[in-house]
């Protein structure tokens, strides 16, 4: 018999859940059960691949700690991965025992959450174990508590050995009629491969860059402007480029947030070149906000950046000297 333990706590020394699962491991080992524990916090960047480790096992223990509200992020991510990338047919034959210890309120709710989640995944939940612990030392020294934990481990062993049946639940009906994991119908092998790709940050980042590059290439081939860019937006870029007057030893970056525009206007100037594009940038020398009417007046020469800032029609933050240089490098009037 093989049983996997998935621990969703943070791994701190005074976590009562660690004591409980170590006690259960000892009992199950004596019963000649092959135990493998997965500390989910050690798989932060590969949680989506953990459902693959359920192959060839007879049961699982989902163990976590309620520290302030609910079962915690690691266990939630693991259950999400089971729903998105797990083999539902495989999980349908697996028994699961929830173990939830709490240092605050909510251990019963946490255990119920795990039971409901496993039923919706199609699995078979067993009688779980939950408790509230204020003093770990006294909890560990109690022979009565140790006896309860040992009996729960033995109960899991008997349940799996005897392949105990349970009555049908409404969660299964909900899964069949309402819940759908994904629109694509993937085989277990395809889901497994997808989970490996999702856990690879470099692969995901490269895919996003490839999609952006392809989108830009097709826009250029079709002669279409960037999505969401109107004629006025193109005129702004053209006006800034045509009126740019380079200054010796002066380089700066500006970001204009114009009301009604989906993306801000980013401008970067050097003594030899200017870059204008509608995109967001985290680090700029000056961040300015204004209405489209104020920007229209500026590029038309009816207003200046300094005067708009002085009367409050334009707000800005950043280097004041760099802000004042706008009327010098862009003499619209």
C-alpha cells in the first residue's frame, strides 16, 4: 500500500500539524505502508506538477494548518492544480483523509473544505482529523491525543484495505451538471505536459513575448495601427516627433497619462533620437496627467506645458528641471 501526504503549512517548528502527520507516518510505516510526504512550500514554483505524484498510490492525506483564515495559500494552490491539471479518473479511485490543526478558529471549516474539494474532484474522502492547539508542548505530551491520532491512521489503513464504500453526495451531482474544469478536452498526458509548461516561468514568459511579437508583425503586415489607437493618438506621436528639438547632453523619459486613452504616452529623448509609443513604464523622470483637451491645446501651440502645470490643468511628479525642459525640447508654439 502506498500513501502520499501533502502538507500545506509553512513548515514552522511549532506547527501542530507536523507533529500529527509525523505520528501518523510512524503508525502507517509499522503497518508496512509506503509513505511519501510532499511539503508543498518546497514546491512553490512547481505546485502545478504535484498532481502527477499521485500515480500508483492508494490514498492521500491532505494536511494543513489554520493560522488565521482558512486552509492557507499553498493548499489552495495545490487543489487548484488538481482541478486544472490532475487526472480526474485517477483521483476518482483515491481515498483522502483530511488533517487540519488550528492555532485559531476554523479547524472544522478547514476540514470540511478539504472534504468538499476532494469530492468535487471525484475522490473518496475518509473520516478526517481536526483539532485546536494552543500549547504544542502539552499537546505532544498527552497520551490521549496520541492515541486518537494513532487510531485515525489505523482507520485510514482499514478504509483503503477494505475499499470501503460511502453514500453518494450532492457534490458529485454538482460536478456532473455544473462544474467544468476547462473548455479544452485534454487527455491526462496532455494535462500533465501542460502543468509542466505552466510551472516553467521562462517558458511562460517566452510564450508571452512570442505572442506580442506575432501580433506586432501581423499588424505591420496589415498596415493596421496598434489596438485602441485612434487618429488623435497618431497625431500626438507625429507632432512630438516633428517638433522635437534635441538639446546637448540632455536625455529624459516622460510618461503622459491622458484621460480617455487606454495606454499612457511614453516619450524618451536623447541628444540624437526620440522614442514615442503608447505603453506603460515603471521608471520615468516625469509622470504627467492631463485631459485630452489640454494635450490638444499644447500640441496646437495654444498652451505650454509650464503654463498648464502652473494653473493646475496638468499635474506632474518627478524632476522639476526635467519637467521645465518640455517647452524647450518641444517648441509647439
